[in-house]
C-alpha cells in the first residue's frame, strides 16, 4: 500500500462549490503539507502542519483552509472554488523539511 | 526574482548520454539541496539530498552544490529511457526554516 494516499484522484467542480481534498499517511510522520502545482510555476506551498495542534499558512493560502484531524490525516478545503484554483494538488509528509514524501496528487478542474 | 530558477526544458537526449540539470538560487541562507524526480501523473519522489557545498554520488546520479555561485547541478550518467521524467530541484534554509522552495522542473526525455 502507498505511504501517502489522496482522495479523490480527479475532481471536476463548478465555481462557488465547496470541495474537500483528503490525505492520509502511514509513515508515522508529524509533518504534513499541501502544495499545488501549476505549469511554469512549479510546486507552491499552501498550508503545512507540524503536529495535530499546529497549522501554518504557506505561500498561497488565500481561498484555502485545512484541517488536521489526526496525525495521519490532513484535509484541504476550497470554501468557494474559483477557476484559477484549477491545478494539481499534492499532499506530502516528512520528519524534517528536506525529505518530503508526496502522494499521487489530485487533479482539480473548476469550471 | 524567483527564489529558485530552473530551465524548464524540455531536454531530449539519446540513451547512454550524460545529462546535466541545473538550478540557480538567490537566497544565501539555503543549506539543504534536493533533487526530486516526478514521473507523469505521479507525485515527486526524492532522488538526491545534499547539505551545504560539495558533491554527492549515488549510482548513476551525482549532485553538486556550489554555494559561492548559488548553483546546483544533477548529473545523470549512462542515461536510460526509464530516466525520462521531470526533475525538480528544491532547497531549504534548514533548522528553523519554514518553507521548501522548488524549481519549476526540467522535463527530460531519454530516447532509446
């Protein structure tokens, strides 16, 4: 089984809808992250969490929120989706900053 | 100016060629340097990790860091079709740092 799983793998939604992307990890790491990847812009950090009670904004947190339900679970929500949030979203986990383990990604299309 | 600059390619080479992938950066506080490999429709996976300046070798892969020039490289010897992927450089300021900065990635194709 994969160490980091993401659901759903693909999602199409409409402008204004609320959606949630979920991430689970079995590596036992405290640190979890959400990134988005866009062509020409690379990976950009949305939110990160160093433990269940610690949530921090990343480079591009506007329009997103997160919830750390347990050490192994970290979800990302788009409260009111907009087309420029169309992207590939990755969850990652790590012990330190340098060695991050990524999930397979969620392709999100906002119409 | 972006924190990390990486030529997006694409780069096509024949099988067996030596590949050189590069990134430049502007923040002199970066101490940890990484290369990730991302296959199509997959998440990035850590390939190489180096601390500060110097070289690190792992099989056909060699990572070089030149902090004086703010320049890092990944060399792939005897390239194989299975090396075809996007390669992302990443770097961090280390302990106490709260962000990992990625390059945009270089797409590599190794032609059999």
